[in-house]
């Protein structure tokens, strides 16, 4: 099977179903785990912290600098203010998993 045939998008419910099947946990327990996982990441990033999952990646906060832009409606130049944004840096195993994709 080629890579093109395997491409798929997994939504939250499909992720819950897959994790529950792989672990033998109930879907309800898996959903609670996933909600806790999301909340832990959110709470850490709100405090400008980071969540590091070895070999998978690191969730952190980065400052995006002020920059120039164009209002698409009026075509006039605008200044986009600096802001904090979430950032994900993939880990070694995740990079290796997608390295051969073309």
C-alpha cells in the first residue's frame, strides 16, 4: 500500500476509539484521560511552561514579534502586534517517523 493510500485524518472520537482498543481501557476512561492530557498542556502553557514528551515532542510558548501586514479587505498596510503563541517541537522519533515521506 502506498503512502498516498494510507493518508488519513483522525478526529478526536477516532483517537479515543483507537487508544481504547489498543489499551483495553473503556472509551469513557480514555476520553477522561485525553481531556486531562489537554488540560495539563493548556495549564502549563498558560503559565509559560512547557510539556516535554521524550521522543514525541515538546509543547511550549514562543513570542511572535511585531510585524507588518496588509489588511486583505482594504489592502492598506497594518502593524500586527507581538503576541505569545503555542509552539510544538517534534522529538527524534516523530521526526524519524515522517522523514521518508515525500
